[in-house]
C-alpha cells in the first residue's frame, strides 16, 4: 500500500485563491505548480520578491531566512523557502 503524501491548504487573501502544498514542496513551488500568479524571481530567498505575510498557520524552513525579529512577529515569510506545517492564510498586503 502506498503512503499518501501529506498536503496542506493555502489561501491567498484578499482574493481567496486556494491551492494545496504537498509535503516536501515549498509554498512557492506549490503555487507555481498550480499556475498561481505568485510574485517571484530568484526562488532562493535572495530577492525578497515573493515575501508575503502569514495571517494564519505555521511554516518551517530548512535554512532560516534573513528576517528581523519584528518581521517574524508580524508574520512575514519567504514562500520560496517555507514549508507549510499547517493550513495557511497568506496576504501580500502590508
């Protein structure tokens, strides 16, 4: 019997665009694989083009991105480096 990969759901506000992230995929990879128009350039956390704010849920990183404590408290994440640990709500609004 094959083991099911864990998937989590991401909702992009304010348009409520929904897509699924499979285990082992970054949030950005999943968005692009689902043909979601997601701002990005480098995909390695250097350009900050994909930076967005997490309003709900938890993410983890293999390598912690360069975010200040305040940015972390405000919920800013790098989707190109972030792995969804729970269902997420994200926004590009300040």
